[in-house]
C-alpha cells in the first residue's frame, strides 16, 4: 500500500511540473510583441563606431544579376547613431545605382528607401536618405556636364572636367560629405592632373620632369604610393626614355633621368636589364640572318631542318629561350616587326 502511495505522489509532481512549464512558456502572440532588434546599447559602445547589420530579406532589393552577392551597404554610425560619411557610404549608393538597366530609377529609389527604413532607426535613417537623394541628383547632373571645347589630349581638358565636377559637388554636399564620399578619388585625380601637366611641359627636360614627378609621388599618402608605384613609374620611365631616344639624347641623359625618378639602385637594375635586352636582340638578329641563309640554300628540306635545329641549339640552349624564340621566328617569317622591348 505504501508503494502505491509513493507512485501517486510521483505522478502528481510530474503533472504539476508540466503545468508550470506550459504556463511559463510565451504564447505566439506574446512572442510577436517582443522587439527582436538589438538595443542601441548593443549596437555600439560609447567610444567607437561599429558596423550596423540589421538582417533584412535581400531578394526584394537586388536585381537578378546581383542574386549571388551580398548587399554592399556597410554603413557606419557614431555612438549617437549619426551616419559616418565615408567611402563605404558611396559604395552602398553605387551598389543600388548599378541596378539601373535591370530596374528603372524610380524602382531603385523605392527599393533603397525600403531597405534603409527596414535597416536603420532615426536619426541615421533620415540622414542616409537625405544624402542618398542628393547623391542621385549629383549623378544625374554629372552626366549632363558639357565637355570642354578643348582637345582631349591636352591636360586642360581634364582639368576643366575635374573643376566642373568639384563645383557640382560643392553645390550639393558639405565639405565633410565631399571628403567622405570623394576624398580618395580626389587624391588620385589631383595627382594624375599634376603628373600630366609635368609630362606635357615643353619647357622642362626629361631629367627635370623626372625630378618633378618624383616630388609629386613623394607627396602622396603612403598607401597610395604602394598602389601606384609600379604602374605609374613604369609608364613614366617608358615615356621619358622614348622621348630622350627620339631626340637623339645620350645614354648619360637616360641614366640621370632614371636616377632622378627611381633612384640609383633601381637605375642600376634597369641598366643591367637594358644590357640583357641588347644581348638578346643581337643574338636573335644574328640567328635569324643565319637561319635565312640556310633556308635559302640549295640543301634538301630535311638537311635544312637539321641545320636550323643545330643552329637554334647553338644560340639558344635553354628551353625558355627556345619557346620565346618561336614567337620571333613566326613574326619574322610573316614579315612583321620583331617584338623587341624598345
């Protein structure tokens, strides 16, 4: 009898526990009332701005060609929930604008507004939308700027375009917004315009141009120097070297120009490379002349081929050289200009 009482007590306790858990569990209607967005205290701390990422359904906001991409809107807010305008802001705007063609501008504007309203609270929401509307206005007016009536090869052509673009930006954006949206682009444009002006200045010798180009380059921020060093210096070297050779300048002038532009160590490497290129050119020309003599001789075809093969191995015993040589042979046989690096 005692045993049955014990089982009854256990069963009653289990029923009571289940009833309590059921009563404590939130109903569906109650869950729907809970604000699932993180509070402002979780979205940022008091000292640093952080990336705001509010989950949204992206498929509604992007075009078919962007289905495999994430929405590129990594907008940042300060601790007061105000928009920090930077290059990421512009990237976000351009991500939506690139849908033009698959969507009309009206739909793009509507989608962007819906996306921002779902993703951000005030005051950031109004700031983002206000800047977005002005940026759209800027992009439309930018396309309507009249090109200057100047030869497009002249540096002043691009100076005028850049000046008109900057004036348009000042009409639509604050200095802070201009720096955030276009700061990096302005650095590159201003450097490029100054570089073009130096290269086209007929009052300067190639040696003087090299010195001024180096001074311009050294004024760039370090990260820009790292990005542009190889590309621009190589182009400048080729242009200035070609200009010196065209007017019959001396090897000493080329040496001094290179020293001014890239320094003495790089100049030594370039001169060593020049020597290697001259040796290659002389060897290829000598080989092709002797090859022509063999091919024009009265030998049988098999004997000609054997003689050419022997000549090729005599001049070029490395496999890489023979592969490179095949291009020169092909161009030579077709009567084209041999692709030597000038």
